[in-house]
């Protein structure tokens, strides 16, 4: 069996990054990893992107291979001797198809839900990207306009902190954590020109994040994306 569980294109990744107190994230923190800080601050990111050309174990998924995903995630690291594994922890992941959510929760042990989603992607003089998701009869959205030029990620930038993550960590129990590896090249970015966010954070992600309704993101960034591979092999500790 191939070690690649999932292969897909992740495209037009939009990330709105909010500073939060570390104490808000502590209940979600898996055992054996620690919060990662950027300029002494901890962040959650509201993320929207396109999943395309999805396959499992090399087998294409014909009817469910292209869809939007919206998630809320935060940033951690695991230190093993002199090696530092930079990773993410997902608080919630939203997709439109129930079968995708069921498979991901069963195989990943993650926190997927299935609700209506849609997107609008228009590329011309600028990129106009919008992701929408419906919760409790309300449509939430994240919308950006960017230029079409591509930029390399600068060292020590917020883009490097957010995008250069190649591990996922899942809290299985208070004492048990699952680690998996993510493969993709370093992404190019686009400069954001305008954005609009309409998200009711409380019903979506819990009361701990309700205050984000009234908080502007500290930054909003966008990556072009690429093909991504996720390993089947999982390490537990």
C-alpha cells in the first residue's frame, strides 16, 4: 500500500489571522506539542480554499473530488532533540459532502462537519476569491481581491509562519496525540488588495471564539497553492 493516503490540489488559500490569548487555545492543544508564537503572539486562522483533483490511495474520487473547505486552525511545534516540527491543529474543518466528512473523521480522527458551501473565483486583472458556508440559516463568507503577481515567501514573515507547516497534530485524548506528514512545495503568494469577512464565530467554533466577530484580523494572506500529499502513516505518542 502506498504511503500517500490523500493527494489533491489545494488552490487559492485565503487565511485571515487573528491574535488570541494562549489560554483560549490550551484546551485544544494536543499532548506532546506546544504553542508556536509569531512575534510573541499566538494566532488562529480562518481559512478558505479549494480542494481539487482529489484521490485516495491513488484512486480519483469522481463526484466528490472538487469542493471548498473552510477551517479554523492554530499553530504548534513539536521539539524532538534538535529537530523542530512546525505544525497545525484544526479546531474545525467544514466541507459540503457528508461522505467526505465521515471518511475524514473516521480515518483522520479530525473534526469535520458537513454544511452547505459555495465559492466564486474570478481571475482577470485581479483575483476575486470568495468562500461561503451556511450555519444556522446564515451564510458566512470570506472574500478577497488580490493582484495576480506571484511572490516568494520572505524569511521570518507572517506568510512563512502561517504557510510553512508540514505536520498535522490531532488530539485523540488528553494523553494521546496523532501526527501526520504533509508534503507540498513552498507556495507563492499574492498581495491582498481588499477583503471582507462575515463570520459568526460563536456558533461555528464555540463561545471561546465569539469575540472574533468584533475583531479585525491582524493580517490576511493568500497563497496560490499546489498539489499536496498527505501520508497514510500516522505516529501516535
